[in-house]
C-alpha cells in the first residue's frame, strides 16, 4: 500500500504542470483591476443613469448567486463569459461590473 502511494505521488509530480493562462486584459497588481478600469462610487453610477446615459450593470457572479439577489436592472454575465459577450454592447455604453 505504501509503495503504491509513493508510486502515485511520483507519477503526479512527473506530470508537467500547465502554467496559468495570462489574463486577457493586463491587470494592475496594486488594485487587482484591469488597467484602464476605474472605480466609481454608487452615486456616480446613479447620476449617469439619471442623466440618461447608456448604462449596463453587469453582475459577474455565478448564475445561482445572481438569482438569489442582485441590483435592479442588472444582467448576469459570469466572469468566464465576459470576454465573449462584451462585444454586444455599443462603445458609448458605460459598463459597470459588480
């Protein structure tokens, strides 16, 4: 039994590890946000909505969490799908990620 465990451990260590894929967007190590992204206060988002700007609030949590509760009017785009679905929004739309 011990020999089998040792052989298994040796086999696992011999498998080459795939390095993680680099993020699609460069990330600022100090903030953890995509470079170029800015943090907005909720009041600023509300003001943009009140002024009639095109604003889409994107909830990036898994669908199960989104279904339990979210901001009114938000759309659910899980983080893994953001890249593929951002092209659906016009460039003049303010995208707010939560």
